[in-house]
C-alpha cells in the first residue's frame, strides 16, 4: 500500500487562498481548485449528495470554519489525487495546523472513511 502512495505524497504545493467555495473546497490565486481529502461537508444548498457522508452541521458553518482557517493565507498542501477538475489534498496553515483534521474536529464536517483509508487524516 505505501509504495503506491509514495510518489503521490511527494506532490507538495503552496496555495495562496483566493476564495473558499464551501466547507471542503477552496480556490488558490493561481486558479487551482483544492478539494480537502477525506472531508465531507454539506453542499452550499444544505443538501448532501447520495452516497456521501452527511454532517449534521450546516454548510454555512462549515464554510465559515474553512474561511477562518484558510482565507487570505498561504497554505501548504500535499496532493493526494484528483476529483472533478480539483486537486484532492491535505493542507496545513502557516502555523502547521492540518486543515482537514481541524475541519473534522470542529464538528462542521465528517471524515469520509472511504478516502481516509487511502490516506489517513490527523497524522502527527
């Protein structure tokens, strides 16, 4: 398993956050769209897509929490994969707070177990 994730985990990049789309997606100033790996938030219209984990917290609360953590900052990210023209990644604030983990711990999102098994969140 580790051998297959090795090359991918080396794909680090910096993202100057231009916009927070919702509780699990943001856009970098260079146009890169980042989907937080293994994090599930409600859609902006407060729905949950079929087959996706559905947090009790509102989309607005998740979006506000992601803005609090990442807006107008330069974050560092590790690309895990791709999803719908977005990079899936685990990202850290300048203070080295893992954003994905912080979103889960805030209670505004849920861990998406299917993807967490590929690359676990909240690792030291």
